[in-house]
C-alpha cells in the first residue's frame, strides 16, 4: 500500500516555472497539486496542459490514487486578497495542506522601478497574507521562489549563499524581503515552521513535449524567449546585445542558465528537506529551521554564446547589433551550486543544447504561446 498523497499548494502554478514544478510534482505520483493563480501573467491552459501530460504518463496499471495525482485542483485566486486565499485553505481544513511552494510574483525588473508599490503589494504583502493563512490552518512548510537578483553585484564569482544580499531593484528587494519574512517566521516558531528559499539563476528551456513553456506577453525582454520569438518570426531580426565591454571573456554579460526541468526537480528535493524525518536542518546554527540555496549549474555563459547556441538549435541567422549597457545589468551571475548539491542532492544535469532544443520545440509548436491553436 503506497503512502497517501501529500497535498501541496503551488502559487503561480500556471506560470512558466510553476507549470514545470507541477509537472515534476505530478511525475512522482506522491503529491496532490493545488494550484492558485490569478492569471495576471499566464494562461489557464497551462494547467490543462500539464495535467494532460500527467494523465498521458500514467502507467497502464495506474491505481485510483495515481489517477488522482494526475488531476489538479486549480483556483483563480489573487494572493493580495487574503480572504480568497483563506477560502482555498478552508476547503481542505486544518492540517489539510502538507506544504506550499510559493512561486507567484511579479518579476519584471524595469517595471518594478516604475511601480514599486505594486511590486511590494503583490510580492511582499501577498507573501505575508499567505503565511498568515498557512499558520491559521497549521500548514507550516514553505518553499519560497527567490532569485539570483538578491545578490545585486556580487563580489565573488561563483556566488556562494553566504554573499551579502544587496538587491538593486524594487523587484529584487521584494525577494530579499520575502526571504527575510520566511526566515523570521521560522525563527519565531522553530517548532512549527520550516522554510527554504531557492535562489533561481536563469531558467531556460521547456518540457520536451512542447506542451508547456514560457509565454511572455508582448515583446520578450529576456534573452532566451526573445531569441525564440525572433527565430519563429514573431519579432524582427534586430537583437540588441547590451554591451560588449564587460570584464568577461567576450565582453558580453555572463549568466548561469539552467533547464527549467532541472530547476523544477530542485523543488522536489526542497520538499523532501522540509519533511519531519529530514535531517536537513540539523546543522542550523540557531534553532530556526530555515535555509537558502542557489539553484544553478555553476557554468557561466555569455550573451554571444547563447546567440550561437540558439543559432545551432533553430538554424536561424540572427542579426545583432552591439549597443550600450542595459541599466541594472551586472557582468556575471554564476552560481556556486555546491551547497545545494551537498545538502539537497541537487544537480542541474541538462546542457545548453538541450535547453535550446526544448525551447525551440515549444516555440515552433506554440508560436503565439498558449493561444496559438
Ligand atoms: P511567471 O510570470 O510566468 O509566473 C508567475 C505566476 O504568478 C503567473 O502565472 C502569475 O499570473 C502569477 N501571479 C502573480 N501575481 C499573483 C497574485 N497576486 N495572485 C496569484 N497569482 C499571481 O513567472 P516565472 O518566470 O514562472 O517566475 C516564477 C517565480 O520565479 C517568481 O517568483 C519569480 O520572481 C521567480 N524567478 C523567476 C526567474 C525567471 O527568470 N523566470 C528567475 C528567478 C526567480
Ligand atoms: C540575460 C543577458 C542582458 C536581452 C533577469 C532578471 C533576473 C531574473 C532572470 C527573476 C543580460 C542580455 C538580454 C536583450 C541582451 N528574473 N540581453 N539583449 O537580466 O540575467 O535576469 O531574468 O528573478 O532578476 O533581471 O536575464 O534574459 O534579461 O538577460 O543583450 O535583448 O542577456 O543584458 O546580460 P537577466 P535576461
């Protein structure tokens, strides 16, 4: 007899990373996924598609519980509305939700400098409300989606988790604040709360089925989705490379790209670390059961290397122009992934070629994102 399914609530489940995290959760057939999203930056179709992948992957001898794990309880909920969040928890009762993976947030760095209050409300206030409701319903395990952006301009490359946090943008500051809030709660109630922050480096790629992927609205601001949109003909062939005078091997910025499915699998390891039987917090210097981990490959890639890799994957002849530096960019953000490997057993396995191939597969099957067909 297998263990009963653990209910895990994923916020932002319809988004790029959330949908891949749900895939990873369902693949184990150990969890029952509850997704909450207000679809500010996502399509409800992502939830339908990821459930379809889970159903298609069920073995012929699937049990009723396996079949249940392939279905998602999805709610349209705005996390800034505490009552909406409470209603979801009420459905499952006290202790009914095993843990939360809190992924939902606004994430555009430039926009956050223009409307900081909106970012603080959506990312920080909503996190406070979520934690309040979790506490009320005795749900005390949380994995928080943080970002390499918390390191600002890091003094040491590769970046260890011990680096001082000094985010530059309001967006980045919301990530630092939420990490602090989760950590403070774990300190205040060490016998109840356990939390992990996962500092994502640059996720790329998509599920190899081409059913789920990143679907930005309008012209993509990030490099990978922009290169995919150009190759598929949705954007003109006019890439601007922001600066080639950085202190890096080819002068363009270096980032630590990792496959979104590797990133998603990191969340499974994080959930295991939050389980009561886990020893993950035994070495904590204080009573608090809270830790933060980098999720990256530890391999830096320059903008020009990415353009070349996407050229190989797509066969598209990119034209690009070197222009001035983009405000807020830092020369190099490469993770030191050693701590996550040692303590969580996390290792990003998939290479750049696979990221490009899977992104291109998703993009060609969905040239206009989820509304392509
Ligand atoms: P995304 O925009 O695709 O997904 C976020 C999801 O959260 C969306 O579906 C959106 O509709 C939802 N959401 C936002 N505000 C909400 C609210 N108030 N109530 C309910 N749902 C809400 O973004 P993503 O790329 O999947 O990023 C997910 C998380 O990872 C974010 O926290 C982001 O800061 C973090 N992160 C992303 C990257 C990256 O490069 N994509 C890197 C580092 C960290
Ligand atoms: C990568 C490199 C650009 C577009 C951002 C956020 C970060 C995190 C991930 C959430 C940079 C260069 C890009 C273009 C270019 N998100 N570039 N021309 O800036 O590393 O990270 O997303 O936490 O917080 O800042 O990713 O894909 O935008 O840029 O030359 O048209 O590509 O300068 O060096 P970035 P990106």
